[in-house]
C-alpha cells in the first residue's frame, strides 16, 4: 500500500499582471451645480411631512395621557359606592 498523502507537485507561479498605466486627463470634468429650486422644493415637502407626523404624534400622546389619567378618575366614586353599599 502506498501513501495517498503525497504532496501535489507545486504549480508554477504565474507572473503578476503588470498594472495599467494611470491616465490622468488634462481637464477634469466638473459636475453640474445642483438645482437649488428643486432642492428647496424637496426640503419643503419633507418638512411638511415631518410636521404632519409630529402633529399626529402629539395627538396620539394626548389621547394616551387622557386614557391614563381617566383610569384613576373613578377611584373616588368606587370608594364612595363601596362605603354606601358595602
């Protein structure tokens, strides 16, 4: 029986690829200026959406606070009824 763990023959290394020469253009193209009016319109739209959501959040908080506060409002009435009928 022969060993099957024999080392595989080393593969010859491939030469490293030569890097491509870096080409630098004489004039670099400038990006066009962004449209300020379109940007401002988009900001106004986002601000309006944020204000709407903040208003809704405030309304929900007020409703939750009213529900929380309303739970304890009947405590005195219940105690009075227990005193009368209990």
